[in-house]
């Protein structure tokens, strides 16, 4: 997007935010109180991701994948596991930006068709983002009313998280089974060296903060800023790499849109009544469709201005539903940018075809797991 277009969009969003504050200051204040912690937490996680990248964490993971013995399908399964792990710990946007190029390079070095890894990466990022509160911005928005700890959230969403990840892995493997049959040999290159530095230390600290505290946003931001500063002073993190991880324009735009929509939703009880009057599976379908129409962040803000009914089911639709179309989530937009920057030509049609195979089954499995292994609401 050009600078002029970005400026125009930001001004429009800013005007909407100012209008919301002026029209209903009390509602705007309540909306801001809900919205700012998720954005602050995600900013901190993205900074930590940049520091971890500077430490060589993701490059080392790619090197280990390239040297992994066995057939291409084993390489693919290992790559999906790395994507899911980074998504869980450092947010799906961090995984898209830093892990997607790494696993594509690993596939290329083994002579394996990159398509499975290209589309599998973004599909797994969305499906695995149910796991922890910080794994997806929508999680933080929806559970903001409950003020539960990350450990409690993880425990209650564990059945759905595991089910979505397992089904996504199985479906992706079946979809790309033909391209994963070709012979592939481990790379003879030496594995990149992993540095024990600020990024790794901050990653461990962020996991503990997210799991053990009810309000980790500011501590994680401070940790991320400290890690990024330390990496910069060590000569590992430059401005270009930092900008790749943390582009403030979409974050600012999304914050302003969320503020305006949150203010609107606090004076309009329609979404809350609709969720309360429908079954959990209908909540999931509604959230998925809304994500495709207006993106999952605005949808999350509209549905969570008041404490939503069936919050776990709502999250399944908001997190996994965006696999159906690129319009569903910021992660898909970042995926497009990263793929094109690497010389690939991602297809929006293929993205949706893969999503049509993955998303309905993953959402159904997650809902079934929630029903069979109910560990409390959010």
C-alpha cells in the first residue's frame, strides 16, 4: 500500500475514532479500556519476535528442518509443528513474518515443492492461534471481560486447540500428499548456530508472564522493548529487521477501528443478543462469516463489547474461520506480503480452496472437543 493511501486510511480511521470519542466519551473510554491491553501485548510479542530472529532462533529452526532425515512428509510435519509452536508463544503474526520464509527455504533446499509449505504455514498459523491468549489478538479482545490468567485460558481451550491443530495437520497432509512423495535428501550444510541472547530470554519470560498473570500487557511490552534494545546494542537487530516485525501503521489503523467499533457496539446490543440467542456452533459460523466480511478483529470488537455468550465457540470461528479467505485476518495480509517479497506468487483462489478443506473440519473438531472435554467457560 502506498504512503498516500496509508495516510488516507489512517486519517479516516482517526476521524472515526475522534467522532466516537466526541459522540460518546464514556463508551469510548470503556472501549479503549478493552482494546489497549491486547494491542500493547501484541506489540511486545512482536518486539520479542524480532529479537529472537536476531538471535537466529528461526534461522536455526530452518537449518534443523533442512537437515532432518526422512521423507518430505516428515519435513512437512516438522515444519507445521514449528509454525504451531511459534504461533502459540509469539503470536501468529510473528510466525507468518519470520517462520514462513524459513520453512520455504528448508523445502527449497531439499528439492520439495514449496506449495504445501506456503499454504500450510498460514493455515496452521490461524488454526494454532487458539492455544494461548497472546497467540491471536482476537483472543485477548474476547476474554478481556473475564480477566482470567493465561494458564486458565490455556486449560479451558486446550481441547479445542489440540483438535484444531491435529485436524489441520491431517487435512493439509492429505491435500498435498502428491507433492510430498518425491525423494528429498537432508541438506549437507552445517546447521546455523543458535545464540543464547536477549530474544530467547525474553521469549521465556513472555511465556511465564502470559501464563501466570492476568494483566501481562505492560510487562511484556517492557520486556520486548528491553530485548529489542539489547539486540540492537549488540549489533544484531537493525531498523530494517525491526520494521519487518513491527509495522506500526496497521497496528495503529486496527486500534483506531477497534476503538470506534467498540464505542458503537456499547450502544448497540444487537450483536450480544444475537450470540445469546444462538447455539455454540451457530456462534462459530457467525464469527467465521463475519471475519470474512469485515476481518476478524472488527468482528471480535463488535461481538465482545459486552461479555459474549459461548466465548470459546466464538473464538473458534474468529481464529480458524479466516482460513477461508485472505480477507479474514491480518495474518493473511502479512503472509501475502512476505510471500511476494520472497519472489513467490501466492494465489488467493488456492488459499480459499485449501481453507475450504481445512477450516470447516478444524472448527467442527474444535467444537466437538469443547463439548466432550468441557473445562469451563471464559
